């Protein structure tokens, strides 16, 4: 123990946090435009919008980007996430086919473009947009999203595309005979994530906190962390039950047991990376160690996930 030390505070912080100083990541790729990003992702605006009925008047709409939940009933229509502004006319067509008229409320699970760019089109209508406070703040400025194999600068949204209602910890929207609970448990995938629980239908939309059939993307550059995702989802599991239907940010409909298994996977990977960091391993060491081997067949390429998890655990601030 150092007693009566005259060491400057800066040097004491360095001694206390070696991992924050000693572990570098790969350089941030040069940002590309949206058309190039869509091409790399294999996404097209011409993809059909598929609709699946869940429970009561609740549906899941799939196109490209994030899954959309739609509650259609006597009070009108509320949707969770909205993909891209170019797809809004076709999403509206599907809602009309299901008996709705217009979109009354829009809830953003977070600020990433493939879940929230529909705000740009819906902000010109009478739709009321809701998000976590931090997501609205992020939408007000240009933000670089480092996807590891490419990066994209998401432009600031126009004022009419910003959420008109925000919340910090929890809010409830009473709509279509549902208590629709918006819950936030701290920074996770981003700093402004919202889990949306349709209480009476027992269906929850998790945005990109959970992706079925894929490893998660953790936006470590913008405050996300693997520890945060684990904590957030653990708190979500306390709020649901084995009969809950789970809408992931991407992928087909899921359930309670699959979500529990997903969190167990995250914990095991987090613990393995942490042990390697403490042993002085580099990002390249971790990438080559096979720490996700038992899940790779089901969840695909692990490089982005390991990279972002590693960076969130070493607390490196990206330039």
C-alpha cells in the first residue's frame, strides 16, 4: 500500500487500471455511405414485408433491419421500431391489411438507423415518437457506428424525426387494452435501449439487446458493453416468464428459454475474455483462442462480437 504518496493522480490511475491502457483494438474502418453498407449487408429496399400474428392484436413485421412489433386495436396502432423511411409506405400497407388505419405511436428500442430511420418518414405525419432519453440525444447529432468490418456515420435526424416523448427508467403506455411497459436498465447494446413488454399479451420486444441466430453487436464506441447487455437482459428475465414470446431485434420469434440460454452464453464468453485479458492476452490472442466454438455453428461469425466485447471490457476510448 502506498502511504502519503506524492504520485500525481494520473499515475495512480494508470497503476489501478492496466487493462484500460495496455489493450489496443483494430483501427476503425473508414466510414462508408449507406448504399455501400446496404450492399455489404445484402439488404435491399425491395425485400417483401412479412407479417406474423402473435397474440391478440399483436403482430411481428419482418423486412430488412430490425423486427417491427405492431399492436392494432380499438385505440389505433402502436409500432415498436420502424426499419427505414423507404419501407414505411409498405409497412403502412401491411397495417392497413390487418385492420389499422394510421400509426398513432412509434416506440424506438434504440437509435440505430436500421431500427429508427423510419422516424424520418413518420415524423412528417401525426405519429408520436417515443424513446429513451439517451436515444433522443444520440439522434440529435452525427454518430459513427463501428461495425468492425465497416463503419458508418449515422446523420443527425431532422427535428420532426426526434422523439416527442422520452423516459429514463420506465414508462407505461395504456393502449389497445394493454399496459405497454417501456423499461431501461442502463447502458447495454447502446446507452439508450428500451425493452418493450406488452403485459396482457405477454410479448416482449428487445431490440438489439437480443438477436436470435446471431451473436450480438455491442456498440462499444457509443457506450455499449457486454457487462451492460448481461445485466439488462438479466433484469428483463426477472420481469417475464416461461410463456413470454420474445421478439428479437433480428431473427425469428423466440421464447423465454432461448433468451436464458443466450444470457448464459454471454456470461461464459465474457468470463473467458476477462480471464485472457487478465493474463495479458491481446485482441488477436482472444480472436484465435476458439472461445465461442460451441456456439459458432448456430450463431455464425464471431469476430465482430469478440472485438466489441473485448473493447468494452478493456475500456478503451476510441478516437
